[in-house]
C-alpha cells in the first residue's frame, strides 16, 4: 500500500513537470517568434512630428477665451504649473495663466484638425498680449454698473452664503483638472497611466543603436505620429520624460519633459519596425527670455512634420476694463440672462450671483484678472478686472439703483479658475428648506 502511494505521487509529479516544461517551451517559442518579427530600423520616414506653429503670450492670473469651428476632441499641455486648458463647452475653451514660464499646448478637433501653440506666461503687464491668432468679430456683452442699495446688500450676503455652501459641498459638480498624461477626450478627462495601456507593458529593448536623436526644452512637450499603429512603446527613465497615449489615437504619442537629463525611447509598430530614439531634456535657463521663446516656435528635430488639417481658432478680444475697490461689493447688469461666468483668479476677485442678469464682483486682493461671461444666446465676452490699492468705493449716487429680479431662472455655471460650480436662482439659503 505504501509503495502504491509513492508510485502515484511520482506519477503526478511527472505530469506536473511535463506540463510546466511544455508551457515554458511554448512561451519561449512565442517570444522567439516575436523577436523574429522585430526589425531595428533607422528609417526616419516611419515617424512624423506635429509641429507647434502658433505662438501666444498670456499674463499670470489672466484667461483668454477661444472658439473652434468644430467640437473639441482632446487637449494636451506640457506643464500644468505654468498654464491650464479648460474646456467649457463643445467648441470653447480658455487658457489660464498660472505662473511665469513656457509650455506647449496641443489641440485636436473632431474633424481631424490640429493646432500646436507655443505658450509663454509672464507677470501681469499693461501691454497687449502677443498672439498669432485671429480675434472674433461677434457682438460682445456689455456690463453696466448699478448702485448697491440696502436691499441689494442684504441680498448679496444671502447669495454669498449660498454660493459658499455650494462651493464647499461634496456634491458640487466640478470639472476635472487636466494633469500631465491626461487629456480631454469625448467630454471627459482620460488618464493613460502605464498600468492602463497594454502598449506600455512588458517591452524594454536593450543594447540598441539609436535611430534618432531629439532634444526637448524644459516644461514642454513634443507630439509624434507613427505611420503604422503603435504595438509597444517604452521610455527608459520616466523621471526625465513622461509618455502620454490617447486611447482613441493608435498612432500618436506625447513626450512631456520632466527634468534635465538623457534617456531613450523605443517604439515598435505593428509591422515589427523598432525605432530607438535618444532623448535629451535641456537644462533650465536662469531666466525666461519671452521674446526668444516666442520667436523660436520650432524645436530642433530631424523628424519630418506630418501634414494635418489646420484648425480654425478665434479668440474673444478683451475690450472692456472694470475698476473694482477692495472688499466692497459692486453690482453689474446685462440686458440678457447669463448662463455661465468665469473668474480666472478667484484670489483677486470673487463673483456672486445677483439674479439672472446681474453679478456682484468683490475685490479681494490687488491685481488684475479676467472675467468671462456667456449669455443665453451663447454670446461671450472677456473683460479685464483691475483691483488697485487706494481705489475706494466711489460716489455712486448718480448711478441708477440695482433692482433685484425675483423671477426664477435656470442654473448658472460659475467657474473659479478651472473649477466649476452650478447655482440656481434664487439661491437656497443655507439651513433653510
């Protein structure tokens, strides 16, 4: 009985060893077959680059509103610390200046059009902001100031409390902040992390001669396009450059510079062509030369450009300046109902609803920022807000009094920088049903 048990044990062990051996042999055969299909290539015609052909200058704490002639498909920005792309409707977005620096913005439209923008953000200036884009000729919304009465001031306090309750609510609707490796695609933010995209997994070619050499400036990005779909892609050091892949685009990838250094990038296409690229991220310069950054739109590259459909992009021109006192609420009215407003920097100016056709603006800190507004006819305007020291609340007895509308209205979108809150009118008073 003992010998029979030992025999059965040996028999089972032999079967297990045989299965493991066959599995390992099959795996090695598959790997060998895969390696036979991989052909290191020096053919630079297999890869193309989307060039950044437009230039744009923007100030810190300012926003610039743009209109596309098609729906926004996706966006990419190389350094969200410098600026941010915020999509507010199907064919509208604004660029938000956050801190001095240089960044690259890439836009894709649903009609296949693309546009690369070389963006430079600098400290606030009274000079016109440089751009190579065109301005819209559409009608603009004009705001007219009204006198804040005792009744309006009491209503302002209630509206402000209601707005603050909405802003601090966990259920408040908020926009995704777009971060490196993320893109706005089909109405939502998508992050292509390495563990989520099979093209970034289990692929690390070694000891390959470089096919190309490219350099990337600090805090910028470069967009590449393969002629064949990407099968596998690998970056040697993700701390130097980061990869971003778009699920809807099987031939394209984005390189975002992270810190100075050298690494390699290997790309394998569906035909088995393997391109190995040496990548160098340059050192940060001691100062930002805005003029040089704007004039040098193209980056050094031996990779030929890809021909794409040009995007028709137009900007709302800032044609009205409003002076605001510190701390005192000021009310401004329009002839049409608002559907959306945006304050570029809520640290400088706070906005509070005052009915369907009016808003309270409160200067919170000295500085300049931008107010974007939309009415029910989708007309939009960009206004410059200036809060200055010593600009006291001026005599307003000559202004017509503000008459608060009690007519119920639809919900209004209130954007504070890249965050979106929705408030209905009249606002619900906190603590009351």
